[in-house]
C-alpha cells in the first residue's frame, strides 16, 4: 500500500477495527465505546478508525506511559 493511501486510510465498523487492534469484536466494541482506541470516532452511528492516528499513537515518545486498552 502506498504511503499516501495509508495517510488517509479509514477502517469502518467494529468488526474490521477488531482485526486491526487484535481484539474480538465484542472486546473492540467495548474499547471503542469506552474511548480507549486512539483515532476512533463514531460517524453517523458507525465506528471509524483512522489508521495513521492509531499507529502514530504508538510511535510517540509518551506512548510507553499511556495505556490504550487497560
């Protein structure tokens, strides 16, 4: 995948997001509803995950001190 495509890539729906974050669909939905997935936002009743924001969270220097799904 080209970098310019990945910069704007959005994954739609809790089931697809679950695959990206390595959770079951139920676990992903709970994490999404709890606000523990960086880059996730509910749009018109459906969850969306902006991949560059999500992966960028782990690249930041303070990522080691923050918990995403704890």
